C-alpha cells in the first residue's frame, strides 16, 4: 500500500481569535506524586539493569513528564531532547570526570592542569548546554532558543568568578547578576527575546542580608558555647532556616525582573511554605529510604511553578517562530556532571 | 470524535480542531477547512501519566490532546498499539515488581559483581598505587592510635628472621616488611597494609609463647597482601560511596571520605576466608600445622573477650548467631573449625 499524501493536502489556513486586554496567566502544574513514582521506579530499574545506559532515556521520560504537566494559558510545554544525544554527552562527561579524579590522585600537578583545562572549557560547554536545553523546549509549537555568544560566556562564567574570588567574594553578587543577565537576555521564545532588568544592587541587598544573618547566628553560637549553654546544639539548626532565604528570594528577584517581549513574569515564593516543604520532604525521604524522592520532587516543583505567573499585555498567540539551530547534548551533560548550576 | 488544539509551528496561535480517522489518514477538521495526515507518518507521543498527548506530522505542526480516552479509542480503531514500555510505566504491579527487582539487582551486584570487579582491577594495580596507600595509612595510624614498640630488638630480629625463612605458596615474594608497634587501644592484633607491610602489635606477640603461632598470623596477613584485599576493599567501598553520594546528591563528601574508608575498612568474610586459606597453604608448605592459626585465633579472641573463656560446646559450633552475618569477621570459632577440623 502506498501512503503518499493525497494531492489535496494544503497547509491549513486557520484564523486566530481576536486580541484582548492585559491578563495574568498563572503557571499550572498537574504532575502527581503517585503517577511520577511509577515512572521514576521503572526508570531506576532499567537504569540499574543497563548499568546506567538507560539513564539517558530515563531523563527524556522524566523531562517529558515535567514539561507536559506544566501548563500556561491552556497549553503545555514540550521537551524534544533525544536520548542518544544525551547518552553521548553523558559518556564523554563521565570519561572526563573519571580522568579528572584519577589525574589528581596520580599526580597533583596533572590534577591542576586538568582543572585549568576544565575551567577553560566550561564556559564554552555551558553555552552549548543552554542551547541544547532551550532548543529542546517548546510551547505552543514554538521552540525556545539561546543565542548567547562565547565571548560573553567567558566573561560571566570565567573572568567574573575569578575576580569575585580575588576580591574575597565582594564581587560575587555582581557576578551572579551578570550571569543571569547574560542568560536571560540571550534567550528567546520563537523570535521574541527575554529581558532582564535587575541591577547588581538588588542582588547585593539579598546577599548582604544573608551575610548579616549568618554573622548574627555565628555570634549567637559563639556566645552559647562560651556560656556553655545547651543552645549551642540547637542553634546550628537555624542555618537551615537561613539558607532558605536566598533559595526563595533569589528566584523571586530573578523572575520578577524577567520579561518576554512586552510581557512580564512574576514569582511569589514565600519562606515559610518553602521551608515547610523542604523539611517535610527531607524527613519523608529519610524515613522511606528514598522512596519518597519522586513525591518530594513533585511537591517542590508544584510549589515553585504555581507561584509563578506571566502578566501578558496581549494574547499569547501572537508569538511567532524564530530561527532554529543545531545543538548537541554534550554541554548540558558536562555541566550537570561537574555540578555547574545553571538553573533557569 | 476527538477534539484537539492544533499549532502550526510558525505562530503560537491555537486552533480548535476535531480529528477523525479516515482510512489510512487522520482528518484534521476545523472551521476553516480540512487537512489530512498519513497515519503511518504521524508521530504519536507515548502515554506518560495523564499528560496531554501530542500528534505531529513532519513540519506541519502538531496537535495537543487532553482527551486520553477518545485518543485511545481512535488509536485502537487504527490498529496502533501501546508499546510494552509504556504499559510498564503505568502499572502499579509493574512498579512494585520494579522496586523488588531493583533491590535484588543491587544486592546481587553488591555481593558478586562488585567484589569481582574490584579484584580484577586490584590485581592489575601498579605498585606505586599500593605503596602510596600503605605509606599514608601507616602515617595516619601512627598519628592516631599506634605507639612505638617496646619489644626488645633481639625479639624483633628473631621474628623477622623466622618470617623470612617461611616459604610462600605460588613463589610469592617474602620480603614483606614487618612493622613493630604497640597499641593498648587495639589490643592483640596484626594487620596488613596495601604496600606489603604487616603491622605487628606488641600485645599480639605477648599473647603467645609459640613463635610459630605468630608466623601463622603473619602468613594470614600475607594472604591479605597477596590477594590485595586492602585495595579491593577501598575500591568496593568507593563504588558504594559513589553510588550513595550520587543518590543523596552530593559528590563532594565522597572525596573527603576516602581516608576514613581506609581506616575503617574491615575485610569481608570472603577475604578473611581467602587469607585463612593462604595461611594454611603457607603453613603446610613449611611443614607446620594449620592448627597453629586456629589456636592463635582462639588466643586472640580470649585476649579480646576475657570474660568468655569457657570452652565452647559442639552445640555452639553449629549455632550461627544472627550477628554472624553482620560482622565482617567470620566468627573465630567457625574459622578455627574450617582451618583445623580436629580442633
């Protein structure tokens, strides 16, 4: 039988609905813990049985599940990453990671050489990683994309962090702001670019408050130890509370300063609910020897996504497609292997 | 009747369409007209939980479908089936089976695959690695729990000489260095370092009058060295540590834990048995009785557990305490019987 398309096939000419007034669209997340548990455990089994090979397919399945359960204005997100591309990236990353570990143990000088080499390659890889991630994400049939250049990447991912270290991290909040600015301003959805308006000052405000709280707590602990007070055992627990502060305030700042075209994002995470979810997740994971992990992931994801919104000036349907590009998964797998946090 | 939202891939505009099965084609029907997609070339996304499904055809855009039941109905009529993996991801029974299989696989890998892999690698490790491990371990131990030996130089030389006279199986080298130390904390003990040194504590030398019994212990430790047990333990616990760290999501803790692993490393039961076997062969080769090792083991146990000195009954020998499985050293008595059946 021949399934060649019949002659009458024509591109559909559908008419879009009329434009409307500004509106706020909340992100919705419909993933469920029990549903994800089944996917997670089968993924884990196949990964173990195949000595890790399946992990690339597992990742694609996981990404599909999370993307398709994320909705905005009635449409869901879609992941397009290919397992084979991810597997290749993982294999090379694993080899480099092993090489790095072994080199340091055999000869410290070789280890340092390897480290410098990695530092030089890392910004290049991060750019590839962001390209892969964004290119393989779509919404309403339009792809995201990352157009950041290598020059900018070397500045924000290599030079700035070196300067930050040299100034005893006085420049670290600035370096962080520059990374986010580079990242968001080079990202686009279809042909529409994201914008980023937060200055270094607002990053400094958060980091200084964090530093102040850490200093205050250190002094309290010091006094408690000096006084031989039993509080010296309880006070260190407060570190957990303090570390939640940047985990909530930074994403809020970053997303509240991010827009796309004429539309703006909002993030309204709060400290106490976030803390509650983190602590209960941790306890449940420990008590169930890890079986709660998929439920915990879903809970946290739901909290984060459902506290995000897009304030749109017009219908979301007016976005149009942009240019596409070739990407590889190498960068993404490399940067996750070496624990570079480039969370968007 | 299947309703869906169609996107053309060029704009973000959603179009409400209904999809019908038309022979070997899908008919996308909207208020503005019809489009036909050949069914065999349509990419249908797998079912994943209750997430929207996606139908796409070349670069002609895609449809998002939330009505799972209607799509399943349509696919059933078209003769397209779920693939088995899809089924696997949605069945609670399979999820439970998977959970059990994971545990069994991990246990089997831990019990068989891991020791085998560690042995293969350890037996090929270059001497420099072993020397480095040995030196750093001895340095740490000297710092933490070992003291200088109070044994007379004459007695030390006597033991070294006796040991160097021992013939070893498989023509293995006998130039293992004996390191004399004392440690009230560790008590009567001897242990092998990866580079071939054997640390012999004064407390062990004092536990017996019979030099041959000390030779039996040294032969046992020689077995640990010959079979590269220290390196194998480090490799095994590193892999376990790596997996645990990956699961718990923190690699950095791993790097700092390697020295601790070395210090805490106790040999597995299999390794102890292997070293015992090696010692028995060494003793027999030198015309000595294997029972020297078992009698020494009993003395060592007596030195460590002074309260438990009454002779064991046969009932005790047949009884395996549950603790047996937990402790890495096989119960001394069990070993003694294996080494010297008339014990």
